[in-house]
C-alpha cells in the first residue's frame, strides 16, 4: 500500500514538475555557448546539485515546486534523484536566459 501511494505521489509530481530536460539540439547549443563562454548563468548547476541533497532543495532552487514538495515528503529517498533534477533544471533555466538574450540581440 505504501509503495502504491508513493508511486502515485511521484507520478503526480512529475506531471506538474514543469521543467523538461533539454532536447538534443538545445544541449548542443548550450554546450557550444558554454565553450564560448556566452552562457548566462541565472542558476548554478553546482548549487542545484548540492541543494538536491536537502529535502526538495534542488527542485525548489530551480523553480520546480511540484516535485520539490514530493521530494520533501519522500526525503531521504529523494536524494537519489533530486540532485540530477536540480542540475537539469539549472541548465534549462540558463539555456532559456541565454537564448532570450541572443534573440534580443544582447549576445553575439
């Protein structure tokens, strides 16, 4: 019974997480911009990783509030996935900030 409840809660959190990982093309663009030193860093990937060790910290830091609540409820088990969710969320936020700046003509 506990396992079923945990599965339902986790599935619901993932549904409302809101921060999908980068696509293949987005990752390629992000890696190129990072190599050129053009990435606008709104969120630190390192901070997101280490905050992921706290209850919901990585998710809350990267504005993924739905999964952050579930991670808090499932802590310490959430330590297995929340650091990587935090890093992915930080990359997504930084990608979007950099793309917006490039589209607005603020970056070459």
